[in-house]
C-alpha cells in the first residue's frame, strides 16, 4: 500500500493509464485481426484497405509506448510482406 501522498497519486495514475493502455491494445489488435482475416480470405483489396487503416494505429501504439516501436515496425513489415505475397 502507498505510504505517501505522491505514492497514492502514482497508484491512481497507474490505474488510469492501465485502463487507457488496455483500450489501445485492444483497438490495435482488432485492426491487425482485420488485416489478417482479409489476407486469409484472399481479398486483396480489402486487405490493402485494412492495412492502410491498421498501420497508423500500430505506429501510434508504439508512439504511446503501448508496444515497442521495433515490435510495431516488425508487425507492419510482416503484414506488408504477406500482403505483397498474395496472388
């Protein structure tokens, strides 16, 4: 338990930040899932549109420290490679 006023405030902030980060993580995963589903279905146009929507979300997640910037870049790179490999 927090012993000082500053520790109590830090605990409150942590709870608030955790909720925000969970929301951002969930949103990011949903966008990535849409890209993966479009790729799996074989619909290249839908996959491109989903990727165009997902890429800024992934980079924003990295910018907000929800995920590491290299992890975001790696995810984008791998999804783009899968998209290009589509017939």
